[in-house]
C-alpha cells in the first residue's frame, strides 16, 4: 500500500516507527532496533531493518548521529522536531535521553565558534554530552 508521497508502509517500517516513537527521547543503533523487534517476537530480516532506517533518515523522520565515545551510528525518531539538522542536541551520558537545544544560545555558540576558530558547526552531527537532572 502506498501513500501520496510514494512511501511504502510495510509492516517492518511501521514496527520500526512505532518502536522509535515510543522511545523518541532515546537513540538506538540499527542493531538495537533489530534486536528489540526480534526479541519481542517479530520475524524480520536484519537487512530490511537497515534499509528502512536509511529511508526514514532520508525522509527526515530519523536523525542519524555518531556517538561521541563509540564508532556506532545511532538513530532517533525526530518527525515531531522540525529541522533537527538545524539545531544542536544534548545527550545524557547515563540514560541516553536526547534533548533538542533550540534556544538563542545555540546560535550565539555557533557564531562564537566560527569567529574564534573559523569552524562552521554542523548541527546535524553535534551532540553535547552531559548528565540530565534526573540522572544527577
């Protein structure tokens, strides 16, 4: 079945979206997503999960990050957060929760980095790591 944007709504795709929506404040590797779905009794192919994740990234429904202290790529559901590639994020080092930093200080920070170091900050790949209030 197809919708008006030529986006296929397969069972696997819907399971991935539902899992990530339910955990939208956290990020997961593709393998985490696959393992969670299969451990909950779903019969799915690992490569299908990877293909769907890439499509969801291209559609702007997922944000793709490189973890700061790992080589792993992680994904977070972002459809409710417009322009995740245009603002910075913070991640709790304890619980993994992601915070969308959309205030004026982010723009000031980017301008300061540019003026002091000549670096244009790529918000789509920027995560500030620290401990959230709940984990302190």
